[in-house]
């Protein structure tokens, strides 16, 4: 329930910045937003896959080699 409300609230807030809305972002701002998405996806793909469990932190440390 809380996740659904958060997702809907996020979409409502995101819609405020779409073109045609009062707080619409211009091209430079959308380029910055897109850049952050690319950086986030880059980090997401570099993160090792470690499943849940009591020893997840230890497995993550071993997977990253630190």
C-alpha cells in the first residue's frame, strides 16, 4: 500500500516537470536528468548480483574484492 502511494505520488511530481506544465524543464535540464540516468544505469550494471540472506554483506564484500 505504501509503495503504491509512493509510486503514484512520484508520477504526479514527475508530471509537473513535463513540457506544457507550469514548472516545465527546458532542454538543458532534461539533458542533466538523462545524464544522471545514464550514470545510474552504469553503476547498476557494475554492481555484483548478491541475493538476500543473513550473510549478504559478507558475500557483497567478497564479490567486490575489498
